[in-house]
C-alpha cells in the first residue's frame, strides 16, 4: 500500500515521504480500515509516540495521522461491534502507524459508525477537534445552561467546534481570536468576540469556563477571569496560574465511540459545522502539509473514494 512516512525527527514535515509499505495486520480487537480521508496534526511529529512504541523501541519509518474516516475491510480476532463494509471514523492509536495510508489498523473501540450521508472529508476533520471540544466542555468543565464560556482561539479547529457546542448547550459564548476572525466567530454562534490583538483580556468579564487552546500569557492571565467555582480548561500546556477559587484542568484528547456518535449526528443534522480547507490526494500530501500555508479550515488528505 502507499503511505506517508516519517523517518527523520529533525526534518519535521519536510522530511515526510510517500512510501510503499506492507498492509497492516489486524491484531486482536482490531479492524482494518480502508482509508478514505485522513487528518494530520502538525505537532504530532514532536510526540515521542510518533517515533517509538510503548516499549521505547524505534518504530520508524512511522505513518503519521490520527484522524481517519473510511470503510472496514477486515476484523481481527475477537472484534465485535463493527462489521466488514461498514463506514466508520475515529481516532487511531498514538503509538501505532496512523491514517496517512491506504489502510490502517485501529482498535475497534476507537471508531464509531459513520452515517451514509456524512462525507468522509468532513468526518476526518471532525475527529480530534470534535472530541477535544466535547471533552473540554462536557467532561472536564461540565458546562451548564446559563453559564458564560470564553473560548480562546475560537476560529480554529477545536475552538470553532467548542463555540458551537457551548452555544447549543445554552451557554453564553465569548469567542477570542485575531481581528480577522471576528465575523467567522460570530457566524459560528458566539454572542461576543474578544480581539486578542486590540481588546484587554479583562473585557471578557468574569466567566464560568475558560476553554484555552493557546497557552502562554493568555492562559496565565485567563485564570483571573474564572468565577468562584469555575473551571479553566486547556489543551496547550499544564497551567502554572490557577483560579483562586476554581479548577484548572490540562488534558489530552481520548477516543470515545459514544462522543463521536453524538458529534456525527450533529454534523448530519446540520447543527454542527466543520471548517474544511484544502483537500488534497495522498500523492500531494507531503507538499500540502509542508507548505505551512495558513488557510481557512483543516487540510484533509483524501486517500481513496468510498
């Protein structure tokens, strides 16, 4: 099969190559997915699991990409809950070869059924952003109707989903970003926009939840915005400044079939938008990912047709 591989940690994205590899083997409780669309997170080339397995052994050349949407072609021993020919999407394992390939082996529990009328491209773009937004808001912050939520980086992949989910949950949503992001963030459903380049952060007032994807000074200063009993949630880095009378949570996204199903249903019903940008074939993946061009929406690699 054809796959994008990483062999040189120092080379970064420019070191990715299109390679011919053997098809993966379906271990116990695995499925083999014929990949239709895949997502790539640039930061994963800095993750130790991209380069070594769980025992610390070198596993290069490794296949990056952890967001997958495709069709099940094979079941491993003991696999239940999915069937051959079923459309699925989900999160591949951090320490195994990923989705920038024609086929990928995935634990069945990390995948959810994909409705027939949801496009694979949109599904692949939803996986990490959707799960991260869902877990940050509902699992770690426990947002409730009537609360005020400040979402930093509200025009980005995670932030744009968080704005929509928080608004649907009945929260008052403030989205932050650059000046050029204002109309996008308001169109996603935010009640107000905070321009991080022009407005004092304190203009947000006191909020029940801060959802941060930026880190650094913005994360540190946001702790003071959290009301008593509120929550500061971040995926950027462990917080060093905490709310005086509240919680601070740093988390890494985890696979969850039920959450993926909730997200897919919202996407299918038109209650959730996913910002997809450039869509390129596997043969052009290296050039597309190495360009560094900041576009509107996620770059998705369309590997094969359904």
